[in-house]
C-alpha cells in the first residue's frame, strides 16, 4: 500500500473557517463558546517563534502567546527535538514506574529557586489541577481548612480553582467549593484603599480575625494578577501577607502560572521581586511551551504531609512533557530570554507610556517584562472602564497583524504578553500598530 493510502498517512483536516467553526459548534461543548478571543473565528494554522499564521496565510505577532503558554517560541526547535526523541523511545510512563526524565526536570527546575529549602516537585497537567493540589497540600500540612484568596485573582475554572478565583464570570451557577475566603486585593490603579500595601495588609488581618476561625491553611496569590488585569502586588504586600498568614498557622501559596518562567525579565520567578520565599509554588503554561505540563513545588516537609496516603496523577510527570520542560529551561538560559524579556518589555512599556501622553484614555500602563496591560477608560478623571473601546482596539490591532487579549475586572485591559523571543523590531511594530489602533478606536 502506498504512503497516501496507508494507515500512517496524515489525518485529513478541513481548514475552511466556517467548517472549523461549525464542527466546534456541533461537536464540542457549548461551554467553550463562553470564552473566545474574537466574535468572528480566527483559525491558526502554524506558528514559528513569536509569530502565528492563520488558515489564509496571514502572519501575526502573537502578543498573547496562546494564553501565556508559549514562552520560548512556537515550534521551538530545541523543544521539538527533545519531545520527538522521547516520543520515539517511549511517549508515556505513569508514575507507578520509574523514568529518568521527571527526576532530571525536577532537579533542573528547583535549581532556579532560592537556596535553602529542600525543594521537591510534583508534576501534573494543568494550572487548575496544580492549584487544587497546592490547596490540598496546605490543608494536609497545616491541618487547617480555610484558604484565603484575593479578589480579582485568576487561578483556573475547575471546581476548587474557580472558587479561589475572584472573578464572578469564572464561577459556575453551582455551590462553590467550601473553605475559601475572599480578601480585598491591592490594586495600584483601582484599589479602594489606595495603591500602597499597608491598608490591604490591615484588611487581610481583619479578615483572618473576623471571617475565619483564626487558623488558616494559607493564602494563595499571584505576584502579578494576570487575567485580573496585570496588577502587580505592591512592595511589601506579599512579605507582610506571609507574616500574617504564617502567624495564623498557614502557608503562602504563590501562583506563578503567568508571572513565572522568566516572563517578568528582572527575575525568573515573580515572587523574587517581593522579598519573600513562598511555602508552595504553582507553575504551568510557559514551563511547557504549549505542552500540558504543570507543577507544585514545595518544601520536602510540606510534601511529606501527603505521603502517608495514596496520591498520583495518571499523566503527571509524563516523560514527553518533562522533556519539553527541560528544553524550555535550557532555551531560556542559552538564548538569554529572561534578559530579552526585560529589554523588549521595557521598550514596550516606555512606548505605551509615551502613547499615554497623547491618548489620555490609556488610563494606566503597567506590568513587568513581557507581562503588560493597559487600561482603556471612558474618562481619565473618573477612570470609568470602557470595555467596548478596548474591544475596538483589540480588533484594530488584529487587522494590523497583532494578537492581543482583553482582561481585567471590567474586561477593559489590553493584555500584551508575547513569547520571550520577541524582538525590539516586534516592539516597534506593535507600538506603531497601537498608535494607529488608538486613533481609530478612541
């Protein structure tokens, strides 16, 4: 039998846009329609580096990195080589057996963390799964139950993770997971208590003493709230929060799914900018560069709290995904991508702040490295959010070959987080497109 007619011939794909959209509507869950980037479908056919091409051959700068998943670039040759090599040998080994890839990856991963703690890693498949595991760890270790989470935070949409998420649209119309207590989050631009950490730490202390029994399992927080609007925790907040939570018997759980893996440029992990070492670290997205990979990293004594009873993940520590994770770490180091994120992100931030002087409805520009957001407002004095104008900016940018996202409590924050390999030329092109988009949209 010839190759075309063999069992190993490529599986057929219909790339026509309306056909892709109709199959999704007909055969995939209707819930997927609740979270789409654009009203009109955009079909991606291939990617390379920081770029993606649609099914009609148009090239775009992927300033969303496929929801912050692509860190070192689409179809990175080093990642693909590591994955292909592992897949040719043995694609999957469940954790009931041994394989060298997970151990090597864990060793290389914990080497990026602060010295001192005896760090260990537990690999799973997604950020939401890692969040649920981190909460389980905190409760098992402290023997306390109530878990503090910040408003406007995003930690996923599974049962426990969606309850930790402080965004109403991310919660289903069903009873939430028990034991989660929401806390007012700092916000440099919209915070009701101002931009500084002090009042929010006081509010955190009051919450512990009034909305909990006084003994908590921990606090989960992002160093920079991603889907919540690219909101960085103010100086001293995470350190002060850790002191309050630990005094109440709990742990500090830091969600690095969006802010970690060199994305902020100045540091490999977002928490490093805040002078605190977490007890539990949650990571996913960029660590796998598009492969389903996540992890919970914690001190050995915390992890041992779950070791007396059975626990495993069928696909956790999959050697193919671990090979991808190892190649991501190698690419970041060998290609200088952390420093590149700092330089290119700084160029974008400076350019956006220059545009802000000409377009006052760019109410705020914020972020670190290649994790950037800018608020679109109806009035710079009242700071009234303008989601409709933000959506127009997003569409005008798409027409100019730039893929950006929308996020924030009011969905009015234009989110910019390209792969870490984006260049100064890409930054200049993005800023030129943004200038044109703002002229037409505002």
